[in-house]
């Protein structure tokens, strides 16, 4: 319960942490099933919070999907919360670019390539990256 009091965990993440603390794997599985039945731990709730947090931190859907998979969240659950987000991913890519490099568009190809590589590392798709360099989007 101490682990769950700090933050949400995915089922796989909680299982891994408990086994690392040398609890019996059979007991761990029973406890996780019980916690899930009582809705005290939920992959859906974890995914929703994780997507919102990482999106606000300037990460894109590709990277967030990989991070959720690493934490044991099923891809079908991740997809639901990656599609149903408050902001648009295009706006998120633009905000990440502006926060890192400023609002002026790059003058030369080398500077633009650097910014595009940064956004790609952050997990944005090609379409989202291109929208971050759209002239109308930066003229606000």
C-alpha cells in the first residue's frame, strides 16, 4: 500500500517492485489480483495519468507509447488514452519546439534539422513535427 500511496502504478510495475523486494511471487500475484478487483490499482488509470503528465512535459505519442509498453501497459489501453487527450499533439510539438528553441522559425536547413531531430527524439510523428514549423501556427 505504501507504493500505491505515492503514485499510480501499472499492474506489471507493481508486480516487478514487489518481487524485487523478495516477496513470494504467488502471494504477489494474489495481492495484485485483489487490488485490481478492488480498483486500487488500474492500468487504465495509470495510463491516463501518465499520458497527461508526459504530454505536459513535452513528449510525443510515439515515446509515451514506448514508455507505457515498458511499464507493462497493454497497447490497446495506451491507444485509448493517446487518442483522447485534452490538447492536440500538433500543439504539443509546437510548444516543445518553442520552449527549447524560441518562437522564431529556423533560418537554415541545419538549424531546422536540429529542431526536427529534437522533436523526433521527444516522440512526435513526422506530421506533428512538420506542423510545428507551419508558419501560421507560429504567428499567434
